[in-house]
C-alpha cells in the first residue's frame, strides 16, 4: 500500500488463516472421527460422530474409528451421508464395528447409508 494518507484499500471476502487452505471445493471430502482427536493425522478430524455428520457435505463419507460411542445420532438436514464404521487406528481398513446408542433420521433427510455400524 502506498504511504499516502489519502489512499484507501478495501477488501471483500478476506480469509486469514495460519496455514494454506486452498480454493474452496464443491466436492465432498472424507470426514474422520476419533474420540481421541488423532485420526492418524487425517483432516478434518472430529471427536464425535454427530460433529462429523453435521460438518459433512452432501455425498461425504464419515469414517469412524472402531469402538463403542455413547451417542444418539440425529440426522435432520437434507444431505446424503455415508457413515462408515469399524476403521482401524490408521484409517486404512475396516476391521471391526462401531456401535452407537441410536440413530434417528428425520423425514426430510437425504440418503443415509451405513456400513460396519451397530445400533444398540
């Protein structure tokens, strides 16, 4: 910017980030869930399945670490989501199951698919 007090500068749609975020994509990206917040370094990583589902774009896979989750999942938003449970700690293979307390799907939801998920 010039060192002239009469000169102004206007910004629109400015994003300030600590790391490169790249262009915004319309493609759904995988979501990872690990209650320890590790996800083998994969991003985005969420602590709960509900947080992962809420953050997922329509058509995204929500990959969940194996184990039991004390969660009552509610899906009300209209979007397609693939809940993929039973992942090993490296998220390279589905080797077991993921268990949740309940899964409620609202009347206006999109297509919800589940794999390796047990509902108590």
